[in-house]
């Protein structure tokens, strides 16, 4: 499983790095200690042997004929406390030993052969007679340039071996403890990585199966904290989208049903009537036409939304007189305004000719003004103003209406958001307007104070 995968990999990675380092370190340390102990001892014996050979050459009158009588002097002069001192004859037989035991066998150790041939020999090995690990150094004793005997020092390496083994065992013990510690710590740290991954896997599997409430509950640090938070945010967003979708469907159905009910009602009324009352016919057909227009506008808005969602929303800009467009929109909504006995003050400044998609900008202004009328009390005043500002056209609609709560201000620009569920409208107007204005390189904004009024406006780059 995935859990074992990462954990194992991290563990193997950590352990192999540490093991290699420990092996390297131990290797260097052990070879250093080995050298210090064994070569050091060999060096001491060698120096002493060489000095003894020099001394005997200079001050002792050795001769092949009297050598047997001189071995006692040699022993007295050159013996060492930590090594057995041997005198060997030129035919390889032991003449004397500081330990008293004299073997009559011909001695044939490598150090003896080397001493005869090269003038000095060192050998480390096991003495077959005593089965002891020894170090032996031999040098020739000379008289008139001729070898008369060999001086040989044999030191037992057993105490050294014991010391060395203890050190080796200690070092290997330390190495193994470090490895064990690394293993425990690595396991702990790799759990810190694998635990959130395992939880994330489970949570995302749940989410994929449609459980939008699935969340990560563990508390993590660093990147995993961010990751689990983003995951939870994602779940939250999905939940919100799901809720929006359902609200949208019910909202759209509701909005479509109102004009359809009215059309159907009037259709039936006219059908059952005698078709002679011209006044009634006119009223009915008028309402049917108006409601159909409302339906068409709504379907247009929905289509815009689907284009917006698909990213195929396009604009075709061309220059047009702005004041004419504003006047047309005001006129278009005049009936609605009059029905609510509201006033519109148009504070237009200089004539401006922006290069923009007139049809789309009309849609935006229509929505802003429509909102201002919809969300204001009868009898109040709406002010429309626009002017040039730093190469931009700034357009604003100000009302004295219900206003928007501060905490909802950001959301009113998102799709389907309505502060009041029951208000007429789908909640697409501002989101689509925002998209239109941003496609023109401008910005749409809403400032509002609850129960005081709202300013909704946009900027449009003029490229003059
Ligand atoms: N001038 C305003 N005063 C108070 N609230 C407003 C104003 N303009 C917008 N709102 C709030 O913002 C919400 C979103 O506005 P938007 O124009 O996007 O949707 P709508 O008018 O409800 O529906 P649609 O425009 O799609 O018919 C509105 O439902 C309303 O709650
Ligand atoms: Mg609107």
C-alpha cells in the first residue's frame, strides 16, 4: 500500500546514508587504532633491534668462533622486559633465549629469512609451538661485515589483541546503537509524513465518491497544515457550489414560472372571454408580450451565464456616444420607475465616446439601474453620474435603498448570490456585469451601507 511505500523508502534512504557514514567512519577509526597499536609496537622492537645491532658492531668483539660464549653478554646487554630475546645461529638454530627454553629445531620464520637476506625482518603471526599471536623482529649481528648470529625479539600480541578486540566491540556497539536510534527517529519522522498522506488519500477518496462533507481532521505542521487546510477549503467550496446549484435551479424555475403563469392565465382568460371586449384583449396581449419579453431577457441572461462559464464570452468594441446609451436605458426602465414613483437624476458631464461593446455596456447599465430601482423604496431618488477620470470613464448609480450588509458586499458580485432569497431576479446580473466590464479592462464595484443606500459603478479605459 501507499503507506508502506513512502515509509519504507524514507527509512531505507535514511538508514543507508547513515550506515554508509558509520561504516566509513568506523573503518577510518579502526584502521587508525590498528596502526597505532600494532605498528607502534613493531616500531619500538625494530628500533631497539637496530640500535642493538649497531651497538654490538661497535663495542662487542663478536666472532663466529666465540659466539656461543658471548650469548650471555648479548642477553644481558640487549634484553627487553616486554619481549623474549633470542640469539639465533647462522644455521637457524636457537643459541639462547631470555625465557630459558631453547628449541633445538631449525627456526624457519619469515623474519629470520628476511634478516639473513635483507638485513632485517619483521613478522606477525601465530607461533605454531605455543599457538600464540606474536610479533617477531630479527636483525643480524655482524663482525667484519659477516653475519655471526641473529638477534631476535619476539613479543606476544595477546594483550594488544585483547585491547583491540574490546575497542572494536565498543565501536561496533556504538555504531549499532546509532543505527537503532536512526531507525527509531526515522520511523517517527516518516510517520509525520505518511500520516497526513494516508488521511488525505482517505478523505479525497470519500470526496470523490460524493461525500462533500469529508474533511481532514488531524493537526499537522508546515506544508501539511497548508495542504489539509486547502483540502478542507476545497471541500467547503464544493459544498457551496453544490448549494448554489440547487438554489439556482429552484430560483430559475421560480423566476420562469411567474411570467409563464401570468401568460397562461391571460391566455385562458382571453380564450374563455367573448373576444369582443377590445380593452380586455389589449390589456391581456400587452401583459403576454411584456411577460414574454421578460422571459426572453431571462433566457438571454442564462445563455450569457453559460457562455461566461464556458469562457466563450466575447465583446466587439466600437465607439459610441455614452450619453445616448444612458438616456436610452433610463427610458427603457421608465415604466418600472414610474410604477414605483421614483425619481432619477441624471448628472451627465461632458460628452464621452468610449470604444466598447455598446450592447454589453447597455446590459451592465440596465442591470445597475434595475437593481437600484428594485432594491429601493418607492418615492426615493436615484442619481446617475459619469465623468472622465485619469483616462477612464467612471459611471455610477447611487440609490437611497435597502443597501447591502458589509459582510455580503463581496458575494453580491458572485454568480447567483442574492442577499434576500425571495427578491425577484436570479442573482446573475452583477456577476455577468463584472465579467463584461473586466473584459473591457475596467472594474466593477459596489459600495453600500445597510438601510442608507448603494453606489454601484464601473470604470472603463478610454484609450484616448
Ligand atoms: N442597488 C442595490 N441595493 C441593494 N442591494 C443590491 C443592489 N444591487 C444588488 N444588490 C444585491 O445584490 C444581489 C445580486 O445582484 P444581481 O444584480 O447580481 O442579481 P439580481 O438583481 O438579484 O438578479 P438579476 O440581476 O440576475 O435579475 C441582489 O440580489 C441584491 O441582494
Ligand atoms: Mg440585477
